[in-house]
C-alpha cells in the first residue's frame, strides 16, 4: 500500500448531510483524519453509526459542504473514480452486507477482485492468513447464513482488513463478540496504522476501547447536534 501523505486522509468540511437521505442531523460536520490516526466516534444508535460511515464514504447526499477522501471531493467524482476510491476503504458494518447467493469466501475477496489486479491465489492466501488470525480454522466456504453470529463477526473483520485499505470504518465488533477477538482486532488496527491507514472506530460504549486508549488520537460523539469533539480524560 502506498502511504497517502498529502494532507488529511479524510476531511469533513462544513458537510451538512441530507436528513431525508441519512437520518443524520442536518448540521455542519467538521473533522479531519490524518494518515496513521485512530479516532473514536461514540454513537449510541447503531443505524446512525452506519450512516456516518456512509457519509465518510461519499454515499450520503449533502445539502452543503464537502467530504473529501485522499484529497478528492466525493461529489466531484465519476462512477469509475468512486469505485476505485471505495476499493481503498475497509468496513465493518452492522447493516446486512453478505449476499446469500454467494459463498462466504467469495464475499471476503470480492472487493479486491473487483478493484485490484491481484491474483486469485494471492487473495486466497491473504484470506486464509487473516481468517486464522481472527480465530477461524480457515476461510469459510458455506453461505453466510449458515455461520454462527460469532463466526460472521470474525469474517466481517477478515473482509474489512483485506488488501491493506487506506481507511478503515469499523462499527465495533467487540461488544458482544468473542473475547479472543479483542487481541487480533487491536493488532490488525495497529498493523494498518503502521502502514499509514486511518481508522474510525465507531462504538456504542466507551468501555470497549479503554485498553487501547494510548493509541487513540481523538474522541468524538455523534449526537443530535452533530459531531462533537470530546476531551480525553
């Protein structure tokens, strides 16, 4: 992965989301995420957390302002450019995001197959390595509907970290997840940040990230009055 170093990796500049399109408060959102940073965003409403991740991905219509990723305003890009940039984002989402007609292993590597020129063998090798690191015996080949909730959480982590993404939008998988996921999840975040990736970790409870607090660069709260910076104690 080539490290992006030309300014903020992600910037929300007076971005006012359409309430009808997103359900987010129609107020200016201002935020900058630099390469290598890890930001906490507390969002008690899971659906609002998902829409905020959509906002960062250029998937929410704006009333005004800008959302830029790697220096490019999402609103000014054509479909080909949009798809290429979104291929550099890894997401864990609580929204239903697994196609039932597709076996899990293809769902894991599909984004990389679509957006990169990596070989199938290379992708499978990475998927196996990441699956094992998240506590799976290998890459599941069954339908996602046949996986337990715990294993579905694990494969969601595998998919998010595939391909060395530049930006990680992570709706917290740890709350209610298997305890052994904690170490591998934090290790993957640290590894990604060391490469220059930026991380937004969306949580419902601040308790979940306390053991990683020295690695957190800023904390925010997604509330009725928008995105509010929270001073770290």
